[in-house]
């Protein structure tokens, strides 16, 4: 007989979301040594609430990272509902660069999770390929994006952009590189 997790009450869900948002900010800006008490305080909750949701520092780091990944991938349907497919893809690319910049800021905290035996990246590539694939398929169907492009190639290109120009002070260059990538994705 398996145990089921009960859905969180609305207030508990809000607390969890605030903790995750604050954890991303804190680990990205202040590094892995930021105190959990300061994260709880900034989120407007007590340390006991933090530990109820995330029993260890590693659990908080991993959940914060996965939450950011989910937000990025889950943005695709909304972008496609609001924008033409090629513009939705370009807008998602901007979000990808922001996500990778955040991930880079959390790098030391994520390394600590890996060192403790966790694998926060287990579903990262699969989720990202799915998101890019959905955007490419919509663009291909609309005729605004080449239909012969593989999602993993686009993801590799996006990763290259973030390596070349992913630092916050290089954000304008990253935007120009994304525009070049989009030009290569347009039908000939």
C-alpha cells in the first residue's frame, strides 16, 4: 500500500514558492554559504517552515533549481498562446539565457548537492529538449521556422550563447547572438 502526498494548503504552497524564489536569489547572489535562516527570513517565514518543506540545504538547492527549470519549460504554452511561434521561440530563448545565468550563479550550491549524492540535472536535458521541440514544431507548422531543425542542435546553440555571453554585463551581446541564431532558424 503506497503513501500519497497530500496536496499543500494554499498558504503552505505560497510559503514554499516564496522559499524557492528567495533560495534562487540568495544562492545566485550570495553563494552556497548563505544561511538558511536568512533565506527563511527574507521569504517571510520561520526556519521551521523552511525545514518542513526542505529538510536539508541540499534539498532546498535542488528544489530551487528544479523549480526554475520547470518555470522555463512550463512557459512554452503561454508564450505560444500570446505570440506567433517564431516570436515565442525568441522570447523563450531570452528566458533560457536568464535561466542559465541563474544556474551559473547557483553553481557552487549545485556542486554541493552533487557531492552529497544528489542529481539535480537528471531531467534537465529532457525537459529542455521537449520545450524547444514544441516551439520548433509550432514554428515549422506556421512556416516561420525551418522544419528540418533538431531541438538538440538548437539547445546546443543556446548553450553556446550562454557560455559566450551569459554574464549579466554581456546581456546585450547575448541578445544579438540569439537574433543571429533565430536568423539561422528562419526558412530560406
